[in-house]
C-alpha cells in the first residue's frame, strides 16, 4: 500500500516523488448537494473522465452528515459505501480522492441529522460519539482505496457554523483530536485535515490554527468578494484582492503545511479580470508556501434544490463551462497546473524580507490572557500591512510569538502584548532586532513596554486625525488603541513626525544592538481606505529603510 505522505518541507509525496495537488472541488451539476442520495453515477464518472483528461490530479468531494446518518444513532451503510465507491472511481482514472465529511454547512445551506436541534456537535458527548462512529465507518470503507487518497477532510468550513464559535477553541481542539485519532486508528497512515477558511485569521469562530494541531496539514479557502473580508477592495483587478488569499495562506503556513483547498473567482464571465486576480493570487500563495490548489468547483451547478434556489451565483463558477471546456479567464490556473504538478521539488519554504508579528492573544475569550486584541481587528490590520509591504516591494512572512523570531525586520501592525511578551521582544531587539511598531496601547504600557520603546508615557490625549508625511503623500489616520492617543516622551529618540499638537507621531530609537521605530497611531487601519494605500506602502518603504 502506497499512501500519500507529507515531507519535512510540508509538500505532498507519492511513490517517492513530490506531488502537487492541482484539481477541483466537486458536486454533480445536476443535483449538487443531493449527490449521495441522487447518486447520478454516469454523470459522476463522465465528469471524472473529463477531469483526468484535462490533467487535473485531485478531486475533493463531499458527504452530508444528514445523508450518512438521517437519524442520529444509525448510519446508512449504503451512503457510507458511496463515499468509498467515489474514491474507487477516482483511482481508476489516476485521480486522488479527497473526501470531506461533516458537511453541516455548504453554499449557504445548513444540513444536520434529525435530532440535532439545539445540540452542539463539538461539545455534546453523544454527538461526539456519533461523529467518531461516522469517521471510523468511513475510514474503514476507504481502506481498499488507500493508495489513491490524498487525505480525509473532517468538515467543510466548520468555522461558518455558530456551534463552533459557541463551543470555542478548547472544545473544537478536543473534537479534532478525537476525530483524527479515530480516523488514523481505522486507516493507519491516512492524512487528515479540517477544511477551514479565512476565519482562522480574521474571525473568532472557534477554529484557530492551534485547534488543529493534531491535523497533518491546514487548509485555506478564499474568494475575491469584498463583503467576505474585513478590508474593502474594488473587484478582482484591485491588487489588494490578489494579496488576500496569499496573506491568509502565509498565516496558516506559520502553523503547518497548508493546502489552498478552495479558491475561485465566483463570477466566471470576466476573463480579463479573472486572469489578473488568478495570476497574483496563485503566485502569491505558492510563494507563501501553499502545497496545492483546488478550484471551486469543477462544474457549474444547475440544480434548483436548496441552497441553490437562493444562490444563483453557483450556476456560473465552474472551472469548466457547460460543454466541458476550460472557462475563459482560467488560463493562469491551467498554465500553473502544467508547471507546478511537474515540479520535482517540494513547495518553497517561505523566505521573506520582512516579518509580520503574530501575537499570543488574538481574542477576548480568556480573561487571564486577554490584552484587548480581537481577531477581526488584528486580521484587518494584518491584511493592510501585508498589502502595503507587497506594494512597497517586500516579500513578507509571518513570525509567531512562540517561536524564535527571524533575523528580519519585524512589523507589529497594532497588536497589544502582555508583559512577558514585551520582555521577550526587548531581549530580541537588544540583541540586534529591528522592530517597527504601530499603535501603542496605553493599557499595556509598563516597565517592559517602556524598555522596548525607549520612551515613557506622559499623558492620555484625545485621538485626532493626523497626517504622516511620505513621498507618496500623507498617510491619513484617526485610529488609536482604545480610542486613546498615548503621548510619549521620546527621550533620546529621533522624532520623525509630530501631530499638530506637537505629540510625537513617529520616533526612531536605538535599543541595545537593535533599533525600534514606533508610532502611537494604528497606521495600518488607514490601509482600509483605498486613498491611503500607496501612502502606507511608501511609509513602510521609508520606515524600513531607516530601520535597516
């Protein structure tokens, strides 16, 4: 038995050779989410024939929990068998199968077995046992097809399920650990993941990367729809749109190997703009360390059942058109399929020029560790920072607070830190680190923060709109942590800019063998305004030149 494995660099390997999954997600166009019950076997096999003929190598497909277990307590073995049958059809055509279980959420619809009302699948003991029973049954049925499995996906976007948010990361981590262990006991060597989206970065939805520590790799989903992200952009041709999925991917890559498991343009009728977005997105994700790419989805969905009756956009997002031809505008994907799937080397480990800091606390769930950060606000500023650095010509990476910080300039786009974290940053800077810090949270400034900034607070001032001059025009900003402008005595620092009241707006200090450049304002919040983006990029270029 030759199963898919991961190498030390986070890339997939099969039969001793590197393997890059380049494929698509799949529902049959005729029935969509009703696949397991409708089971249009001829249509499925024709679509798999076409996928293989076009050079795709991986298919992610789905099983609704309510189809596998219509009433809690009794699995429908016929439906479970169809998951394995689909995997067998993939193997016959040289495709890798990537089955996804626990599809409680899909395309705007929610699907649960009878008896689930008011119960939480991630914390209810009985539902956890039913989940483990389902995972075991599916893994056992997949044993004959182990040679042509990519991995088992435990669920489609569980971060979109309110139950995960209410259960919280401790419960989801325990659930994940139980399901992974169950799957691997039933089918040793099986790779396992959870199919999550950008809410791992920009939302407190119960599925941080740390809750998936027992998974073999992480996933990332993302699409160029402004309302689905915490920072505005103006369509696919906006460069910011093409930087978002790479930024999310880089965040995941800081915690483990990452598969871009779902992506696509959603609208399939604007080929020129599709090409612009795909080129920037695909190359950016690959540079961020992505180990594979699966389009959403192979076919347009023509079914009119729920949830498609209320979501007509699913009818025009297939990688292929109604005649089975690659949709115009998708050429960048096909070009990279031919190149990347033939690469003999593993995906590149991210090798950046500037690091963005990932803090210890990113939500307000634990009163002991809560320093005021929220995933939504941190995520927005991280995306703004990432895009500004890319625009300025830098290749950014993510640096975790709990790992050795890289020998790169480090940017903190407004994350508050506790005293232990500040103490570690002081030691790093004094040993030669270069730190750019935006947003000084008055509630966290004590001796350690003063030692880090080489400055001390002297007053709490009202926040006022300010303009930080750059070669590309001023960065206009009115955002401060907790709506307080902390006036700092800069001491020996070189003050680079002051606000109209004379309060230091940017200052550069030596600190041991290192340097720190700080601003009390949340400058990265300004990047949410399109008019500020070029100026913010210029600020980064100028500030980093001073630090380096």
